[in-house]
C-alpha cells in the first residue's frame, strides 16, 4: 500500500542495482518496479509523455543514470507523472538534480550523506600525500621506462606540521581532518556554519574565515557540494590569495574550481601540485591538467570500493522504503529540510 492508501505503490528505477540486491528485493516486495526502455534523454522524455511511468510515487536514481535522463530539471519534471513525490539519489553529491525545480513541484529529494565519508576521505588523503610528495611525476617517468625521470622530480614535502585547510566541514571534511591528524597536520577549516565546539575539539580544527583559509593553508582540500553558490568558488582571484606553492586537493565536484584558472596557477608555480578526483566536464579533463606531470589524476573513484558502493545503495534503498511505507525520507537534502 502507498502511504496515501489505495493500490500497490510503484517505483521508477533509474540505473542499476549493483550490490545491494537483497535490500532491493525488500522494495520489490512492497512495490511494483518500473524500468525505462529509453537509453537517452530525448527518448526518455517521449516515454514519460506516453504515460509509461504513471503511478510511480518514488524514483531511485544513480549517478550513471544521467546518461539516460540527463539532469533532473524542470523540463524533465514537466513530463514525469504528478504521482511522483520522492527522488532517492544514490550519492552524497546531488548536483545532477535541480532541487529548486523539485521543490516547486513538491517533490522531495534524498541523498546518501554519510555512506561515502570514509572512502572519499581515504581518496583525499591518497591525493594529498601523492601531490605533496610529487609522486605523480615519478610514476609517469617509471611507466615510460625512465625510472624517476631526467631530471628527477623536485623533492616533495612531509605532511607533518603543515596546515591542511578544509573548505566544507561536513562528514567527508571531518573524516579528512581525523585522518590528516594521524600524519601530524594542523587543521584549519571554513564552513557555511561553524561546527559545535565539541566537534572542533574532537578533530582539533580551528575555524577561520574564507580568506584566512586561503592565506594560511599549505594544502587546501575541497569538500563541499556543488551548487550555484559554490561553482568556481576557487578561481583566479582566490589563487592569488594563497601561499605560493600551495597543494590543491579536490574530491568534491570539478566545477567548484575554475579549471582554466587552476591550470594557469599550476603553470605559474602559484600552485605547486594538485590531486584531483573530479573534473568540470567529466569524463573530459582539461588538456592543461593532462599535460602537467605535477597533477595527480584519478578518474572519479572516490567511492570506488565494494563496501562503500554497497552502503550507498542500501542507504538510497532505505529512502525508497521509507517513502513507500511512511511517506517521508530518511535523509532529505538540506535545502528541503523545512519540507
């Protein structure tokens, strides 16, 4: 039964369940699952217009389903059935979903806010250490049969005693802070809202202004969501405020950084190296980043583990179940908390 009573609920499955099959079976027991036949946005819109998804009250979506639907925006919502009340996104970042458009349609959106924390922070530390130590240069030379290279890469730096600036102190940022403490780093952070003093004490993090964070950091880690306020938050003007030779780490979203400005800062030496897991135009990477041997590049693999991918699926599926059973979400996105 749907939360409003009546016929058996319907759920629209956008993407593939890769790991949490038993959890998804529990959804199939209480709802009919509808899967689109379309393989691109134009066909998906036509399929929606045909009424194929009528009666669906919740949609489960994956990051990869973007290839089929494109962004969940006003145009797409216009053709989806009025019965749709919930969009359960599998992932911490949800910039593929226009939350404002969903709110206007009274559709609630959820994500998987804590399931990714450990894995993404682990990736962040890998990138931090690799960029700080100039390992990317030596790795490329080794694969080219040139050992460390001629000349060898510049000596890197130890993390001990260096200031790690964390921009965005949510679950991933706090996890990053805890891991960095084990390497003897000093933690500064800036966040939309300051953490409770007890949390600051736990992660030994000092709150500073945005400009102070830029000026004081030896390594800057980006751990904030992408939205209209954070797009290109780090650009030419911000790089100019940083210490010369700073290291940049990004496991958030590529467009938080102006990639053209980053390339310029790397070429000038203002930024000594960078460790990146995300890019502005994925899967395309700025040629200037590909050409720079001091940039450690990973193809968006921050959560690329069996354990984390399973946790993410289970979390998103739990949102679907709660939507069906109780008419609410376990983890509604922050922009909709008053809904």
